[in-house]
DNA sequence: ACGCTCACGTTATACGTAAAACGGAGGAGC
DNA sequence: GCTCCTCCGTTTTACGTATAACGTGAGCGT
C-alpha cells in the first residue's frame, strides 16, 4: 500500500494526493475540521491518507504542540505484584485518553537520590511516582512536570497530587485482629527496602501495639524474598526468650518465608503460630492455610493516580485520593497456643 | 536555577549565555565536538547549560534525527509473572543503551487481529512482541519497524529476529518424567488464552504421550486463574471413568487450582495425584509440596530480545536466539497410586 | 450595487534541534 | 608572497506538523 519509495508519506504527500493544502490535511487528521472543511473534502483527504498508508509523524506533532501524550511511571520493580497492578490500572486509564506510558527502569529500588531523568527518557507530559520519599520530590519538581505521588511520604509541595493508600490503617487492623485473638508477643518481619511505605508500616504497628500495654514487639529484617523471610523468621523464632506467637509480615512474599520457617521448626499455622501479610497476591490463597492479609487494590491505585495526573496535565487543580484498604481474614490467624505453664 | 521566565531554556539560550552559536551548543551537548570545538569553549558551553538548567528538547531531537530511542514492548499482561520478568530484562538492556520502553496497554490479551498502533503510541524505533501469532506479524510489519518476536509462532518473514523459548521441549520432558514414574492417565490443564504458546504446549504434550502407546490424555480448559483451574480440575477428576493420576498444567498459577481441587477431593499430592506447572514463579515454592515445573528464564528472554532488537535497529542482520528451558523436579510428582484392582 | 457575513480553504510561520555546507585566521611548505 | 591545510567555529537549512492569520466567492439584506 505505501509507495515503493522507502520514506514514510507525510501530510504533504496526502495533500498532493487529495488535491488540497497540507494545512487541510492536518485539520482533518486532527479531527478539528468542524465548519472549516466540507464533509466531501474531508472524506477525500481521509481516503488519500488511507491509500498512502499515512500515519502522522509523532515526533513532529510533539514538537509543534509541546505535548507528547506520554507519561513516566516510576516504580521500584514490575515483578512486584503490587506495582504490576498499578501499571495495569494506570495503563487502562492512559489508553482511554490516548496516552502512552514509559516505565522508568529503576535498577534495584528507587532511592531518594536517584534522578529519574538522568537517563533522559522520552519527552514527557507528566510523572506518576510510587513509594517515593519526600526528598525525591524536589528532584522531580525540578522539571516542573506535572507529578502525582502514589503511596508516598506526605509532603507540602503545592501542585503535586497524591494518591494515598492507608496501609498504616491496614496494619493497625491486623494488630487489632491479632490482639483480639489474644496474641501478645509479636514479630514484625520487615522488608529490607529503602521505601517510605515500609517505615510507615513499622511505625503503625509499633503505635498500635503500644496501646495494648502488655504487648511486646520484636523485629526481623529480610530482603524481599521468600528465602530471606524464612531465614529471618527462623532465626527470630529460635532466639532465646519467649517465642512470638504472631508474625506480621510487610508483604505476602515474606509471609511465604514465615510459612517455611514454621514448617522447618515443626510449628503449625495457625495453631502454633499466626501469620499475616500485606498485598493479597495470588500467593496469599496459594498458601495452605490461606493467608490473612491486608488487601491493596493496586489497579485502583493506578487508575486514580493516572486520572489525577491527567487532570493536572489538563491544568485542573491537583486532587488527593484515598484508596481503601481491607483486612482479609483467612486461615492463617487463630488464638495463640496456651502458655506452657498452663498445661496440665 | 532555571530563569524565572517560565518556558524551558533552549539550546539558543545556552548559546547566548556562553557566547557561541546554537550549532556549537548542539555539537557539545551531542558529544560530537572532537576536533570541531576547543576544549575551553566546550567547557564554557557545558557550564552555561548547567547554570541555565538546560535539557535538550527530546521532541525536537526526535524530529531532526528521525530516531526516538524508544521501543514498544507488547505483552498480554504485566501481572503475569513471566512478562514482568521479560520487561525487567528488556529494561535493563534498554537502559544500558539509553533507550526507553513504552508498554503497549493490551486490554485482555493481544489477539492476532489487534493493531498495536491503533491507539498511536509514542514515536518508535522498534517493537518487541511476545507470544504473537504469525498472523499478527503482517500487521506489525506494515510499519516496516524493526521487530523482534519472543516465544512466538515460527514465521518466514525476512528481517524479523526471534527469541525462541523451547517450552515444547520442557513439556516433553515433563511428560517423560511422569511416564518414567509410571503415569499413564494424564490430564492437561490448558489455559484458555488465545496465545500461540499454549497451542504449542498442547501439541508437544500430545505428541510425547503418543509415543507411549498406552498413555491417555484428557484436556480441561480454564481461564488463567487459580479458581478457574480448581473448578476445571475438580470437574475433570470427578468425571466418570478412570481418574487421571497426573495433571500437567500450562502454568504454575493453574497448578494452584489443581492443588485446591485435590484438597477438596481428599487427594494428597503427590501420593494420589502428581501435578506440574510451567514458569517456576514464586508460587511454585510457596505451594506445599513445592511444585515440579518447567523453569522459564523470563529476564534472559527479555535481555536477549532487546539486544536483538537494538542490533536490528542499528542495521545489523537479525539473529535468532534460543533460551534454554529447565525441568525442575520438586515434591509434587511421584509414582502413581497402585491401581485399585491391585489392592489386597 | 454595495457592504456583510458565512462557509471553505490556503498561506505562512514557528516549534528546537542536528548536521551539512561554508568561512577566516594562522601557520607550513616552497 | 602565494597556496594549502588545519583548527575552530558559524550560517543555514530541513525535519513534519499545528495553527494563527489571511483570502475568496457566494448569498443576502437594503
């Protein structure tokens, strides 16, 4: 269909073919010909474009309009279930508005000091950033690009919209649930990832447990892998002193490690040990027993974030969204075993 | 740092500041000033650029050079473990070469008929496409863009590189492993996804089992979810006639469903039923017992694919890569239970 | 018959950059 | 003293599009 000449046809070629000016082609292809171009002429242009296989040159359009209809999504890792979901939701909204998403390739975690633009990604209209420290904000704002932060440290920068996931509340409810079951000795399995969100979870757990005056909290730190979680929990559970009866994990993936540790130590879940996670991935129901966890709606987060970003790009005032978080109680939590002293 | 004037500084502004021409700025910023600009002048330009906070306008550069250093990655879904890995690998290579990746937002699976360019994504230098039918190829080739296919139907199009994952071989090895254990009645849990790769798996399994003259194969089809897999397997295992002793699943996720079905039917894995998957996700080791599965190296696939694409973009001849596939034997496979007739 | 509006296009320009084509000055060679 | 390089830049042009500014002829009221 395209002419044997190797270069792509331009709007001028279409204009010549249709017997109109280049400007008319631009108007018709841009869909803004209402009352400027007659219907028959518009149809002739479209026909010419079709026969030549014309496709507008996006680079030229971007230069001319100063817009690219492309946004950057900054996430630590796509292999993390949550961020993949965020992308899915964001992509859905973006596609509906004719926007493309460029993913920032973030080598091993987005630290505060990294400059997402160092590697000069494509020309952008805005940025959607996940789990960032407030400090990173200043770097990002340096470009005065529309910016939306997801599940990130609260900040006071004007003009930046945010989408909050109240994971702290989820963690509080986990703690409340376990306290209600009678647990008093807790282990927090914390992800060894320099992301604001994990610090927030730790603080929420500490605060909630502090309310119950007799609760104790130990902390184990692990890289975000099942094997790391197993090692950390196994070490913590075999340490001297009274053993924790509940393990609160920063993520479902870490909970898998807790399950493995329990199995190796001969502890049964939930009879001997209660375990909880965060995220509610497929993993949570693959485990046996199924995992009590905090459900995060990643796709909704991505959708709301992209909506907020598009609205900032369109010049509307930045808004703040809150995404609800759910406690999903399944089979991995139960009352703690009776203290040894109480045995007959 | 940027001037109070709201528009971004251009190369002309930098030129004025440094007392040189715009062309010199372009040369210096482009790094091609060897022997054309003196070192002190180049330094003066860089200093001016720094003080103004100058960043080249990518849209203008793209228009001028006809290149965008941006490629499109077409995958059915990022929430699928495998494709997230492909992206990770591809992104690593892309970043190392200063390329950005745009993800094609593919609503519910990329069918052969879909045109990835219908929604006009950003200007592109090439396309990396996963699990496509050969038919889709012609659509993609319509744009004469450099193209690399991953794990896709063999084709004869000249100029398109491919990265093959020999999953068929993996499935054959699974079948051989199970036959060796003594299994003869098989159930294939097939993913209800219109992707070439799943058809290939089915054919490979059929062919391998046909070699063992006395083996029988039933097929259950399920959407790619754990719950769907459970329902399909439960139905298949309770159907009249001799019960299969081994379930070969198209994906680890479906194997989760097989585990759940087995549990509900009171069958123990692997004593009463052997189960296998494909992919070797975290899921595989989260299951109890751990899953025997075909390991796919998604990141390597993405890396090789992106390397091949970049080399085609650079005008080198397209190459074909083969990614090795491994059978990982874990605890979910064992000899079949003795036939009832053999019981005392 | 004159000006006005309206419907339908066209002409001209700018976006910011890369790079080809074009000097000018200061030596080297003879 | 003349040419010829070499070094260090500059001038100029083109990329393909969107859009502001500008006709132009027909219809119409007076």
